[in-house]
C-alpha cells in the first residue's frame, strides 16, 4: 500500500469514527457524510394538522319594503351592515327588467347576464330599486296584484333570486321591515319581532331573503294553532273568503298530514282572494295561495287546499321528467288524506278513485308530456301502485308515506331516477319491473 492509499484509508476511518461519535451524542453531522446519511434515512411523516373549525360570522341585513298602491309598486331597499361589508364579496340579483327598475347601490353595481352584480363597500352599504307588483298569469288573471285597498304577491318576487359570495362561515341575520299605507295591515309567514318588523329565517340558505305568499291591505285574518302549527288564513275584506271553513277543514285534516311527514312547519299561511286573481292554487315556503272560488272538496273527490299544502310542506322541486312524480304525490294525498281523516267515507273515497281511473291517460302515453288532467290522474294511480309495492316488500312496515318523508329530507330536485332510488331504499330492494315498465 502506497502513502496515498494509507492516507485515504486513515482519513476514511477517522471520518467514520467521527460520525459514530456524533450520532452517539446527538451532534449534527457536517459535510459529505452528513448529506449521505440524510439521503439514505427515511423522511419522517409530517404531523397531521387537524382542520380548524370555521368560526361563524353573523351580519345584519334589513329588507325595507314600502308598498305604494298609486304606483302599483313596492319600493325596496336592502341595507347591509358594516359586519356584512367585511364578509360579503358580492351578491348577484336576477333582476327581470320588465319588473324591476330604478336600481341604485352604494359600492360597485354592474350589469351582467341575467341581472346585476353588486359589490358592497367594506363599511356596508345599500341597494335599492322599484318592483312593479302586477303580473298576469294567463290573459286576464294575476298571480301578483296591487289594488287600491290590497296587494298580494310572493316574497321571492319582491326580492329576486340571488347568488352570493362570502367569507367561510358567514350567515345573515335578516329582518323584513314593512312600510304600509295608513290603515293597511300585513299577513306574512314570519315571526313578528316588533312593529312592522319580521325575522327571516331559512335553514336551507346562509342568505335569508323574503319568501312565501304575502298579503297587505284591508284584510280579514283568522289565526289558530292546529297540531302544533300556527295557522293563518288571510285575504282582502269583502271578497267572500271562507276563513272559518278553511280553518275547520284544517282542524279535521292537518293531524293526518302530520302523520305523513312526522312534523309540520311552525307556521302555515293561506292567502285567499277572489277575481281578478288567478283561479287556482299555488304553493310557497310555509304558505300558499288559493282562489276564493275554489271548493274545499271538488266534485271529483280531490281537495285543492290539501294539494297545495302537500306541495308547501314537501317543498320538492321537479327536475327533468319529474313533474308527474311531484304532482302525482300532491294529488294522491289530496284524496287519501280526506279518507284518512274521516272527512269522507270509504265509499266516497272509492268513487273518487274510480273517477281517477276513468280520467287517466293510457299506459302507452309518455309521462314526460306537459302536465294535464289525464297525466295527473295516471300519476295518482302510479303512486297507489308504489304504495302497494313498498308495503308488500316490507310486510307492511313501510309505505308511500316513508318515500315522501325521504324525498322531503333529501332536498334534491325530484327526477325519475331519484324517485327510483328513494323507493328502492325504502322498500329494501329494487323494484325494477315497475320502473322499467314506465320507460317503455
């Protein structure tokens, strides 16, 4: 071994001894040896950092609404608190230019496709506009109307559909504040928190805006608690609104409605009016509209009030091809609940179902056609069949009631596929033969 080899060998031995001593005493290792050991050693896993819960932030929003009968309009102002200005990035409003005008705001307001985009100042701000109340449904009847002595409209129209971007955990604490002509009163499906002020609370959204059917003016209102729900029947004075008849009917039938759903909303408001309002029924959040001329029980054995109550409590939206499901459920229960509650006899119930069979469209017809009487009747028969299939599959332990409760709690749009999965889950097995038959 030459001198160079011995020198390299002795230095390598010294380096190895140094590394061993450093490891023994926990000292850092420098140079190439330290890098080599570091490269060969496995990396320690990074410690998991638990997700921090988002701290909720509440901000105030006031929807100030003034009804102006001489203009047939409502003057609306939305006030966002300073706390809201810090957490709300923007709000997009779906303004229809045919019904909303004179739109102004603090901060930045820009026109976008389908509406307006509002970016409020960081210190909070306001947006205001004028809403034209009158709206025709058909050639001569209205689903929103402002007359000299009354006004009926939907809260969803008063403040149109919105999209909002906020900081995580931000939720609104919203209040509706009403300014009405002298001598006018209000009927809205909300809790009063002061004179002309109502708390808006919608558990399905973080930005609470007005919704449901509103009535203002010279009104007659009857209120009563039935099955734990605060009921209000309201309508313009002098229009033949049968408030006592409606309350009596709900006294008979609402306990049976509660058996279907397991629970009812805290409040339910029925807004009733005569001509020129639309001659039908329309549902809304915790409320519904009925024409005063509609019978409580029709000659065919169905009930318009119960039909709309089913829509209101289910708050189900029909998706592509799903209208027959939502309408079929409401129409079936509008008949079945009369029988369950003892309002009609078994014989009259059977007569009503016989009439449904006569009116129903043939099975060869498509379920995707626009809703009409024949399709609605067929949908009732299909709901009766689903009820029988579920009862058979579960030895009577489950029924269509359980399917309806599942649809309500899911908060999804109702499509044929969604309905199929829900029925299968309740029945505990697929009912393919039934649903495949509907596709043909």
